[in-house]
């Protein structure tokens, strides 16, 4: 059985990466082949190694403001592992159109809001301050426009009276760990229809 090869890009602790890696077992149509970080101190690199997945860092600080050189280094790090798909899982760099374009339809991201609401940062705070009743997370295809690609899945959580950013973020993260693996599996099975949890 030919399986899809998945590279996962992270910047921090890698909890979504762990959820993805743990899901890709048994009859799953994909396998993780690389965890790649822009931060050599990212805790997720150690966690990936413990899970038996090759883990590599391309230190963004070495490139200063030269994003093109940084992205070339990312591409060079990915190449030996021949990924079919890339999953961004807490990767905190905005990627250029030149990097994204060759991966059209083959790069996913998870974002902590119900897109198109609240692209960018500080999503939990913005949802609370807006008085929203619901919040959640979205898995979408990565396109040249930030957080604007086709939506493949969403999961909702209620915003409770007195919710803090931290409390809401923790509940959303739990749903991310369910939604992202579900969307990845469906995509690897050739299903691009949206799911809602």
C-alpha cells in the first residue's frame, strides 16, 4: 500500500504535531516523515524524536530579514524526505507566495478561530471582546492569502460566561487535536469535503 508522506512544520511545543503523528498508524493512508521547525529550541523537536519521527530545525534567526533565503533552506530540508503533504501545526512564520504555490492543494494549516472570523493573531481575545457565543478552530488549505484558503473542517466550542483567554484557548486546543487528524485522514483518502465537529 502506497502511503502519503507528511511533513509537519512547527515553531513551539508541537501538541498538534503529536496528535497528527499519533493518528498516522495502522490502516491510516499516511505516515509522518519529518518534523521541521524554524526554532531549534522548539519543544516539539524533542517530542517528535521520542515518537520516532526525524526532527530538523532551520533557525530563522540565521537569515535575518531574508525570507527568501530562509524559505530556500526550508525547501532544502524538506527535499530528502520527499513529502507529499505539509501540515503547518503552530508554525509561526508567514510563508511567501513563492513557497506556497508549488504546494497548492497539498499544504494544510490549523487556525484557532472559526474562519473567516479572526484571521491572524490573538483570536481568543478577539472572540471574547466581540461578545461571540461560539469560537473554535479551522483546518484550511494554505494559499497565498493569509488564513484564506478553502476550509476543510471546523470545530466549535461555546464561549462561557467569565471565560478567560487561557481557558478558552485550552478548550479550543482540545478540539484542534481531534479536528486536524480527522481532516488529514479524509484528505489522504481523497475526500476534500468539509467536516464540522
